[in-house]
């Protein structure tokens, strides 16, 4: 299982950005997936998840602004981010929990600044 994020960049406060996470390997690795983010000097924090049943859960800090979804045919998970704030600046990672293992992508930088 390999995960590759893309879509990060520089965006102004209030703007939008969509991150992608491309999966390779076993398609079932897309069953339990999540987005995390990390700021230098701080622990990686949960952002959003999609469960095996398709339910989505979000951190309180992004609820109502971020939407996580997946397209199995495209083997891609997305994170649509809107109303971005400076505190959303971080490296964003996608994660898969599959067969007792956690798989991570390499991360993509999101910078929210004017």
C-alpha cells in the first residue's frame, strides 16, 4: 500500500483548497482512511476520517469547513477545505489503517497567508 498526497500550496485566508491522496496496492486499503496534519514542534493531529461504513468524522476545529470523501474508482481520497484560516497551516497527511498496519503518505504543505 502506498499513499501519495497532492494539492497543497499557498492560499489566502478565506480561500479554498482541495487535497488528494492517491492509493496504490490493495483497493481494500481505502476502507478506513483519514487525514491528519502537523505543525513543526507539535504532535500530528487528527483532521477527518472516513470509516468502513462510509461515515465521516471531523475534528471540531474543521467541522463545517472541511469535507472528506473518496472515489474508489479513481483510487483517490479528497479533502475539500474551505474558509481557510492561518491556523490551518500545516503539512497534511493521509492515512490508511489496513490489516493491522498504519500507512502514511509523505505529506503535502498547506500555507494559509495573505
